[in-house]
């Protein structure tokens, strides 16, 4: 005969089981296996979020809700649609709240709420006006753990961890305003026109060096490091290497160095041999 566990322990066991199952499924789909240390860190983060946001989690009614706003028109006359996925919808205590989950730092989100309001305004518009659903509030959930929580966890300090978790506020309310919806749709239209016109002008290298509000990071660190095109971006090159013509010349030489004539010929032949000719027998 086994003794009954308290509810909190049951929840913890279930969370561990679901976490392990999720990791196994991701690895089975081809994702690289997580190292034991990374797995432990990820498990801790999940446990801490349950500990802090259990009340929200228990009232979640929908997840990954796909919303669409079709047949919009850009200033250039192009037709486009807006599609997004709302991470969580919660109905409880007579209120309906929509949450968008972000990997961003909470301090940055609080300092730049207008950026997140534009996206949530669109979601709220579709949810209320097109789908006819009730909505009382929108908010962002930040998944990045605060430094004091990370420090207490690494040090194995349960008292310090409890204090850090108690003051931790990962949920940031974002006020939505129907008046801002049309302006946001127009901004999307401008982006569509720029993409279709092949206008991919990046921010200047001076802008890349500016610190973003609510962070200690520069634009180049917070944004550009997540851009795969940064090494071919002139603004990023000038930010990293400076403005000297000599540096620019060296960069051009480095990027344009494809080897001597024999090396280029070998590369071309090797590329042709990667796939067999069409119709070739196995």
C-alpha cells in the first residue's frame, strides 16, 4: 500500500514526466541531444515557472491559437495577410486574458511596451472584432530568468532562491487600444512594400552602437547577433571593424577571396559531383 502524496508533490512528479517526454520527442524528431547540464537547467526553469505561474497555468483554456487577418492592402497596392499565433488564452475569475510568450528580458519588455502592444493590438482586434470573443486583458510572459534567480540556483541557496522567486514578475500587462490597430496594419503594409521592392537597407552602424532602452546591450549585440546576414551587412562590418578605408578594403579582400584559379575549378567540380545527374541509375 502506497501513501498518498500531497498535491504539490504530485504536480512536481507530473511536470518531470512531461518534461522528459517532451525532450525525448524533440530528440526523436532530429533535434540534437541536450547535454545533462542543459537538461537540468531547462528542467529547473520549467519548475520555477510552474512555481510562480501555477494560478495562470491551471486556468489555461487554449494554446497556440492561430489568428488571421486576410485581404489587407499596402500603400503600394499589394494585397497581403497577417497571421499570428497566440500562445495562451486564459479564462478564469470572470475574465479572459491573452498571453504572448517572449524569450526577452522582462526589464527590456517593460521599457519597450509599445513594441509589444502593436502585435497584441492586432491579436485583440482579430479575437474580438472578427471572431466575436470576449477579451479583458493582454500580457507578455517573459521566459528569461532574472539574474538573482540564476545566481541563487547556481549557488544552491534555497533561501535566496525563495526570496528571488517571490519578487519575480514575469507577467507584464500590455494595454491594448483599438485605435492603434489601423496604424499597425499600415506599418505591416510598408514592410511588405519594402520586401517586394528588395529594399533591405539596414540601420546605420551608429544605430548599431546605441544601447537599447531597458538593457545594457547595444543594438548590434541584442539584435544583430540573431541575424544570419550580419557578416554580409555593411553596417555590421563598420560597427565591428570601424570606419577606416583600410579596414573596409581588408574586409572586401577577405569576403571576396575564393582562392586561385585551380582552387575555384576544384570547388566547381566538387559541387557538380554532390548530386548524380538527372536520370542516373543508383
